[in-house]
């Protein structure tokens, strides 16, 4: 079947599409025939990317400027999700980090990071799932990070926001179980992007090339995982059993936490 006769996959909203991982998502989804709504703050960049994608692929691409660390920005994108019945995919990708100990991180940076990495991702996930459940179709992709697994020096807030994305997105997978709606959690490791500069990434330069992935490989692996029906995709994790064991052990730990009696080591046996 030729592209023109193939069923169109609908519209994808990609947040953080003006650079890095989100920009590559936009390109790869355009190649798959999705119309696009590209979200970020820098409208000039979004417009350039949208124009280029429309030239290269037979799709519509729209720039939707929004600051997702603000309630207004979140509302703009939520409304699009609820009102545009063509939207079939949301990639919750926008996020940022800063490389500083907590005590040296300005208050407004902490607020914006939590607002973008957690509040916006949560609100947009909800808007997407309400719309997708109503339409009996749709896919939500949330971008977490390997940094959400264990404390890493210099990113106390960022790592914790990504730990939230990990738990939150898995919870959503329980909510959509048995429905046609899909939720994928993507966990990149270290990926070359402008995000490192935003984080004040000079200090990240010493990372060996062998552990830093390209944005293209990251997104292609994430889309391959989605095609294969993976719910959790870690592009750079070679031994997938490490992740599945972690998830299983976390579930065992949750169950083990429920007991009326204090543990014996606290010496409270009466
Ligand atoms: N790079 C890595 O090593 C790595 C590893 C694991 C996970 N991740 C995650 O991958 C995602 C993408 O990161 P990246 O590495 O591709 O970084 P990036 O190149 O800096 O891209 C971040 C994107 O988010 C947008 N953004 C930032 N603040 C925003 C705001 N307030 N409102 C709306 N959009 C905003 C930026 O556009 P504007 O500046 O134009 O708004 C940009 O398009 C993030 O969630 C990040 O945490 C990255």
C-alpha cells in the first residue's frame, strides 16, 4: 500500500520538540505519517522545524508555543488534547535538569523544574488519558530517565522528578490495563543534547563517549520498543532482566511494608 492510501495514524503532540530528543521524535513521527503539534517555548525554532518537516513529509506540522512550567501553558496543551479528536499520541518529553547541589540551586529553578518535569507531565497525562479513554484509542509516552533509579551527585531534584515519572507512569499502566489505550515509559540513559548545556553541563563533559547515546538512537530504540508492545523501554539497557527484576522486587517490597507489628530489630516485641 502506498503512503497516500495508508490509514493516517492521526496527530502526535510532542512536548519539548524544539531540540534534542523531542526534535528527533517529531522527525521520526512525521516519517511515520503523523500530523504534528510541536510544543516548546521557542516559537521561532518550532516554526522552522514544522516548516522543514512539512517540506520533507506529506504531513501537517504546527508550532504551539507554550511554557509548560506555567498553568497557562499547561492549559493550552490540555485543551488541545481534549478538543482535537485527531490527537492519537502524546509524547511528554519536555524536561530540564540543573547540575547543582540542592543548597546552591535557586528556588525558582527548583519550582520551574518540578512544575515542568512533574506538574505538567501529570496534567497532560491526565488530559491525554481522559481523551483517549473516551475515544477508545491513543498512546501516551512519558520520558523518564535512568537518573530516577538512584541518587546521582548534583541532580537531587532532577533525579527525584524522574523517579516520580517512573512510579507515576507505571501506575497509569495499571489504570489503562484491559483498554485499547497504551502507555509507554521511556528511560533514556545519557543522551547527547542541548539539555546538558541547560543543566550547566560543562561538568558532564568528562563522561566517556562509550556511555553517551545519540538522540537518534535513543528515539529509534524507544519507537522500536513501542512497536514491540513494551511498556517500559530503556534504550541503553542491554540486560532487560535488571529492570524487570527491579520492578518485581519493588512490588515485593511494597507488599512487605504492610505489617501491623514493628520489625524485630527495633526491640519492641511485647
Ligand atoms: N539528554 C539526556 O541525557 C537525557 C537522559 C534521560 C532523560 N532525558 C529527558 O529527555 C527529555 C528531553 O531532554 P533533552 O535531552 O532532549 O533536552 P533538550 O535538548 O534541552 O530539550 C528539552 C526540550 O524541552 C523544552 N522545554 C524546556 N523547558 C520548557 C518549558 N518550560 N515549557 C515547554 N517546553 C520546555 C525545550 O524547548 P524550549 O527551550 O524552546 O522551551 C526543549 O525543546 C527531558 O525530559 C529529559 O529529562 C534526557
